[in-house]
C-alpha cells in the first residue's frame, strides 16, 4: 500500500470518527491527531541513508508534546474560569441595576406624591 493511500485511509477514518461522534474541525483532539499525523508523515519522508530514528528522539518528542499540551490545557482552564466569572459578574450587575431602577422609580413616585400633596 502506498503512503498516499495510507494517508487517505487515515483521513477518511478520522472524518468518519468525527461524524460519528459529532466532533467539529476546531476540536483540540482533532488538532492532536493532525499533529501526530504530521509527525508520522515526517518520519516517512526520511531518506534511506539518514540515521534511523532512535527511541529516545521519539520519546523526547512525545514528552515535549505532552508538556505543551499541559500548558495549553492550563491556559484553556484559566480562560474558561475567567469567562465564567465574567458571566457571573454580568448577572450580578444586571440584578443590581434592576434593583436600582426599582428604587429610583419608587423614589420618583414618592417625590411626585409629596410634591403634589404639598403644592396643591
């Protein structure tokens, strides 16, 4: 089987998996699969006279990918926390503004009644 046929089979299998589970193209899991696919493709492009890939090189690459993905997950969690906190703050501000609107309306109504009572 040629390399192009293997790539096509892999991409077809990924597309079926995405459809089956309803995963969008912007999902981080798909990005990891694509990175791994690029890594495997770069291994296939090695020339016969190049030195064989050592396990240590592969392991260090995977460790680097793991470290970067942990950093990405941490930043994504921080961002999610901030967005949730922002939404909660907006809800609190809406409640405060609704209360202040009601108090302003009551104060205006009371002032109108008092002015009407004492001026007429």
